[in-house]
């Protein structure tokens, strides 16, 4: 008996051309949260940052580019890749966290929705193409993909555009060393309904929210610089140590829970596409995941990574990584029919999710 499944038929991504290297931060005035100057030379701060995160450079949007501009480029690529008529889209779902931010201005513009702006920029006239945003922290794009799967499996939709885009560089406190993590980018996918007698495409997913104890691990706060703080502008802040501990403890269990629902073993997974938050943290999460299965030797090339040269672009990391793997742009990371992929993310909320995807 045939069932309806959600198949990714096209992908796209936009990696900004502006490269910002770690040495570009050597002249920054980094401060403690108290406003006091950090008692270390910037060379030491920057080198320690790269050692901890593996990030050596990141990409920033150009001054003339808005978040919806980045999203538009990724969306156009996905539509072209899928070969669909954009007027046949049932939904345009756009995950972001900070709306349309302007250079040197941290104010967030979210009305109208970014999805509506991208729909207009795509020239889609159909009133049946419902456009809306989702704010879910860094896991926003994966959660939007999960929502798309629900729409398709219910029979409500046949073609959905799912986009993730953020410009973090404009809400980063220049006096907070954690800001070196953040980057800009966009990724997108077309999800279509297919009928199949065997499971294909999105075959399962799992999500969790731990708000009671961890709601403020990532939040908006004043600059560490007293003068900037006086302007009452808000910047992205995080408790890096507790966030690392939370992710290491809970992401592996969330992935395993999703696999358990499908009676799959971690050895059945060809690739783990994980949110590019911190290189060493992601490595530790993968080791902890395999440890849950009493496996110490992790297969080579199971987890492609881009964080060392793209940084953390929030909702854009997973769809960008997926697009690069799908297009064969990641050396040593090929995928074939029947391969199982895990798409997983963790972020503000605190939220965790994962999607298990079987290649057609």
C-alpha cells in the first residue's frame, strides 16, 4: 500500500562573499561582561577562540544585503534545482531569528514577515501560497522542515519552500568575544509529496524543548561596553559553558530517540548533518551519540563540517550543509539512494530537533 512521503527535490544556499578572518578581530576592544577589559592580549583571545571552536573565518553579508535578499538567492536556487513552477507552491516557510537588520542598527524588523517579502521578491502571485515565518532559534529551519512534513502527510500540501536565513553579524556585540562565532547565510529546500510503498524522504523526526531550566542560555542583552549599553540596544548573548554542557548531554539522546522510533541503529546512518555551532562541541556530540550504542570507533566522513570557514549562521547552517552535500561540493561526502541522513540542530529556547531522511 502506497503512503505519502515528503521528498526534498531541490536545494539551494547562499554563502556571502565577504570573508572575515580571525585576524580581523585583533584590533577589537574585547570586554568582560562586567565592562572591564579582558586581561589578555587579543592575539591570545583569538587563538584560544579558534582552538575551542575550530573557526578560522566566517562570512558576512554586504552592507546593501538584507536577510530576505540572502533568502531569495537560496530560494531561487532551490526552485531551479527542483524544476518546479513557483506558482504551484502551497507554502513558503522561512525560519530566522532577527528579521531584516540594517548595517549599524540592531533594531529588528519582522513586519511584514520575511516569508511574505521573499514570496513577493520571487514574484509569486498565487494567494494559495501561504507565507509565514518561524522563530525557533538555530533549529528553526529543521523545525520548519518538520512542519512541512506534517502539511504534506496530511494531504494539505504538495509543494513547500522551506528557507533558513539569518544575518547575525548585525546583532553581535563588538565587545563580546563570543561574537566571533556568528556569521551570515541562507539555505533552502523544496519539499514535495510523493507516493511510495516503501519509506523514502522524511521518514521520521524528533523534537524537544527545555525552556524551564535553560530558557536564557541564549538571549538578547546589552553590550559589554557601558557607552553602547546606555543606548539600550540589544545584542545576542550566550552562556557558552552551560550551552555546551546542555548540548552534549541532550543532543545525542534526542537523535537516538528519533532513530529508536524507526527501529534504526546509528550504524544505519550514512551522514549526520549537524548545526554548525562549535566544531569541538559537534565532535563531542557525535562521540557521545556513538557511545550510547557502545561504539568507540566512529566511521570516517560521517559528519561533514563547514564551521571552520563559514562560522555559525544559525538557521542557515543545516540547509547550507545539505545543499553542499547534495551538489557534491563537500569532498569525501557523497550520498546514494537508500542512504539515511540525520539533520539535527540545537539552539535558543533551548530547543533540539532531528529529521531522519532516506535518499530516494
